[in-house]
């Protein structure tokens, strides 16, 4: 068994190396590559992708899994090797069940659909992408049907980014959350608008970046095993547990953009840097789901980085860096500015309170499309109706409506959005558990100390990588299932004070 296990690990390590090489190319494409490199880069990425796919789905991997599974079943339930075999089996079955013909058609279609979207969006022309979206919906349904036996047709699509999560349970958690959020947003936005003009002076880019880097160094981001570069749409990518890259962007006239995207991506990166080094180059390396990943980025960006305690410590430093711009702006004014709640049309610009409404309506629309209760041609109208009912606003066009996010045009329908809100819910659940273990965390944050929180997260979440699926991780860390109460309490406490709600 020892020899078979080693052989499996060697094969998986080669797959991980090919994927990491692809990640390096993808990172370079989004940071330093000159425009002329695009065509060759696309080809190189496709070559690496198909080599990795072929190596992973090799029949010998299946035979090794068959041979090792009875042995794994006899190991302690907490055994890393047993978890590796369980996780590899699940990934392997997923990949071999999907036909090569479908993969080829899907890749070709997504390239076309994405191209069409880049033209349709500036032209406000939903009609021109309607047929593409119909094909995307057909392909999404076809994918789900490679995995018969699901409860909801969206389940196989959700299982990729959020393993083990299902449409029905997410739907009921989301509808509870929506019931709480709609009146909360109503109560806040009926008050006078928050003045955030302090964030909109001229802030030189270099100082903005220096400040963000100093903060994430204090958080515990390891610069010996990671770095930050500039891009258009910030992201985090992992080459190995010892080399995790983040990217950011800066707007000279908006202080919050670079800073909070750096804190956000650093949260993703610290998760990846914190995985047990023994999992290197196996399917257990890396975060366990999009939701748990997002919970970590939101913890550092929002729960920590937009808290009053955090700014008690950092605001004097920020003022020292930008004495002219922040002259006469006191801590409370600044704190209110970075937590301004408003009804807005664009998901990625939304504040903590309204953000989830943007996400949940997209999730519901995805389910309706897959169920066949909504047709693609009616999607723009359904979009506007939900913005009206949930956020009380209507986009003047589809550009800020159904054409705003790339997800459905460069991927599939189903599974694209739920991770963002699951992450917000989980961020409060996990933070609550950390506070129960260490009630001193808020005071430490208020003096610029993050070691206790970071260590707790590393020991309870990061270290496990993908060993546990999200529901199991939540149960282990919080002693119960996914639930919204800590998140609602967090929002009510924080925004109740900011907006003097009853
Ligand atoms: Zn994120």
C-alpha cells in the first residue's frame, strides 16, 4: 500500500506542477504581459490545461484509487492520507464522468460568449448575447446531467466551487438573510446620506500602496512567501504553499479602492500560505471552497479592516501619511466614510449591508433559469424587478443590469455567485468562534496586534486546506451548522451604532 500511495502522490504532484505552471502564466497575463502576448498565452494555457487533465484522468489513477480505498477506509477518520484519497476520488470521478466532447464544446463556446459580452456591454446590447446565454444554459444543464441523482439541477454546478453545499439549503439560508436585510437597508437608507468626500481627494498611488503593504505585514502576510503586483481586477493566485501572489489596483481619487482590495486579497493569501506544508502539491493544498475562502478575505477586509478598533490604531498613521488630505477629518468621520451604506447598482462597489442582496438575487435567477421557470429572453426584466423589490432601485440600462458581471458570459449558469454571501455569513460565524476562544481579540486589533486572531485562524481553518468540506469544517469549528445569527448580529451591532437604529 505504501508503494501505491507514493505512486499516487507522485502522479498528483505532477498534475499540481502543471497547474501551478498555468497559474504563473495566468498571473503574468494579468500583470506584466504585453498585449501582443495574448494569443500565444491562450494557446500555452490550453496546452498545460489539457496535459494536466490527461494526467489526472489517466486510468492508472483510477486503478490506484480502487486499490487504496479499502485501505483508506481502515485508517483513523482524521487521517490525512484517507482525506487525500477521498478528495482525489471525488475530483477524479467528477472529471471522468464529463465527456471530452462536452469539454471541447464548452471551451469553444465560452471563448465566443466572452468575446460577445466584451462587445455587448459597452453597446448596451443584451440581444446580441441572448443566443450565447441560451447555449450556456444548455451546456450548464448538460453538465448537471453527467451527475444524475441530484436533488436540484444546480447542485452539481454548486458542488465545484462549494463542495457538499446544495441549492435547497443555501436557498433557505439566503431567504432568511434577505428577510432581515431588506428592512435593515430600508432603515439605514432612509437616513441622511453619509459624507465620504474625505476618501475622494488626491492620494498619490505610491503612498496608498505603501500603507496597504504595511498593514498586511502587520496582519501576518508572509512576504518571504508572497508578493503584491498591480492589475485591473484584483485577485489572489497560488503557485505553491510557499509562493502566493496577490494583486491590487489604485485610484488616485479614491482612497478605499487599493487599500481594501489589498486587505481582501491578503485574507485569501494568508489562508493559502497557512495550509499544512505536508499537503504541498496534492489536492488537499489550497482553500476548501469559494465560500470559506471568501470568509477569510472578508474577515481581514471587513470585520478587522473596517472596524472602529482597527482605525483607532491606524488612522493616526494614515493621517501622518496624508496630512493635507485628511486635515480636519476626525476618526469618526473617516470611519463612517469607509462604512457608507447606499443603494447602488453595481455589486462590486456595494457596501457590507447591501452587498448580499446583489448576490442573492443573482443566485435566485440562476436557479430559476436552470429550473426552466425563467427564460433567457426574460432575464433583463427579471433582473430589474428584483433590484426594484430588494434594493428599491432600477438600472437605467442593461449595462448596469444583467450585463454587469462577467460570470455568466465567461462560465456557466449555476454556482457562480453563492460563495460571496456564504463567505460573509461564515466570516461572522468563524470570527464569533475565535472570540469565544480569545475574548481579547478586539482589544488586540485596536492596538495593531493580530497574532492571536491569525494563529487561531491558522490552527482552526487554514491548516486543514481542503481536508474538510465546508459543512464539516463549519461543524468542527463552530459546533453547529451554517447559520446566519452571528452575521446578522454583527451587522446590527455595527450599523446600529453607525446609523443610530432602534
Ligand atoms: Zn474574494
